């Protein structure tokens, strides 16, 4: 779908509209979602349903850097859980949380299409593949 | 539309084209258990309880949304089908709180009824249960999402029958939940009409009428076998 089509306010465009809203003004607040619902002509519960389903749409405030670790099967089989545990230890917060200094938000996501380099994660838009617990500290250092 | 012939549990039957397997089975007096299916509404196919074995099909098919085709050979109660249905009920029971003894819906609970019919005992699976606070502020509905088995009946009913769409599904996987507004509890002055449609349709005690102590319970009494 093109950018132009996204501007057409129809219920089918709910996902595009949410993406646009997030790109424009950051994580989706209840006010933003309620406004979108009114302009698209869909119930606000539907907007919330879509926003909460997708990992790349956020309904909570995020930290400066967002860590998205894959939790799908190929990564899991390649010791993905050890990587998740290592990140949890390094940050001091579990998945779904933001560190107190707002430096990192730690999230578990479903397949990010990097199975050839499993276990994999994204930090912001940077790809990190073939992770081991030992590599975590070095990678996290690069993000302030 | 002409009639087509097919085989249902070894008996040849004929049915009009476009009918689903479930409709044909019910017309022929075969009881396929269902949970999410609502007559006259578009099938959702969420609960999978109505699965049947179709010869030549790689997997079991949901009978509520599969139309019959000429020459279809269907088994509605084969050992394989029954085993799958038992596991499905077991999975629903595993994440459902074990509070039947104090539940308002205990004597008219469809989940319990199905479990009894299929002779499902204690679930083998240990899973983390979801606990949500009971939403009892609204004068026309009490919602206890801990008891919800995600059959989506209330979502479909509110959308199709009442045309309101008060409920949606949110989150993902094990976290999936039927939400109201932006995942808020239904407050005292919300726009929910006093139609009781979703309450009547809820198979468990997740949705119920605000009721005072001593008031008569509605619904047939469930006799538990053995």
C-alpha cells in the first residue's frame, strides 16, 4: 500500500494509520488511539486490538533504544533463551520492561526473518545475528 | 442448487450444495460438539471443537466452516477426532480457573458440559492461569475475564446481532484477551445496552448478569455422570 492510500480514512487502513501515527508522534497513547478510532470510523477497542497485537506498534512509552529479541522456534532451538537471560541480567529488567534510566526497552518478538543467523535480535533498526550470551555486553555498550 | 451425495459416518446422505458439514450432520441427527459456533452468524472457526475427519484431507477440518463437496467421506466421531476434541477441552480447562464450586454458571456451563460429554478429567497441562479483576461496576453486566476461554461469541454477537462492537480481541498468543474500549474495565456509565445478548451466549461464567444473593439461577441443571 502506498503512502497516499494510507491517508484515505477507511477502516481497512487501521494498520497503516497506526504506523503513521507512531512514526509521527511516538508510542501510541490512549488519546492518539481514540482520535484514530473516531477518524477511521471504527470502535476504539478495535484500534487497541490491532495496536496491541503487533510487536512493532507500541502502546507503552519506550526507552531510547528498543531491543527486540526473537522468541520464535529457530532462535529458541539455537539457545535463544540463554541470550534472553543474558540480556535480562545485563539490563536488570525482564522482557516487556524499560530500564529505569530509559536507556533500553527490552521486548520479545515473534519471527523477524533472520532465522539463518539465529538467535537474532534487533536493536532499533540494527540487525544482530548469531548471538551468544558472551556477545551481549559488547553489543549493548554501543547504544547510549 | 442441486443436491450432492456424500458419506457421513458410513451412511450415504444427500445435502444441498453450499451447506457446511456441521449443518448436514445436525440435520441427520449427528451431534458434533461446538463452542464458538453460533447459528446464523458467520463461522469463526476459533475453538476447533467441531473438527471432523474427511477422507483425503491431510488434517482434520473444522466442520462449522467447511462446505460439503460431492463424494465427501466424513467421520464425525472417529477415535482420532475424539482424542483431538478431548485435548482441546483439556487445554481450555487448563487455563480456566478451578472455581466451578463457587461459580455462578457452574450448573449451566457449556465448558463443563462438553468436558463431561467427552469424559475429560483433570487437565494434564500445567499452565500459568490468567487472573484479571472482576469488572462489576456496570449495572447490566459483570465481566470476569479469568474465566474467558476466548470463544469469541461475545465479540461476534455484539458485532452482528446488536451492531455495537463493544468487544475486540487484543494482545497475542497466550496473552490474548477480549477487551472493552482501550482494555478498560466496563465502568458504571458506559454505553453498553442492557440487551443481555452476550451474557446469554457466553459458554462459561465470564459474562453474567449482576445478581443478588438468593436470586434464582437460570439454565438447565447439569447432571455430572458417574
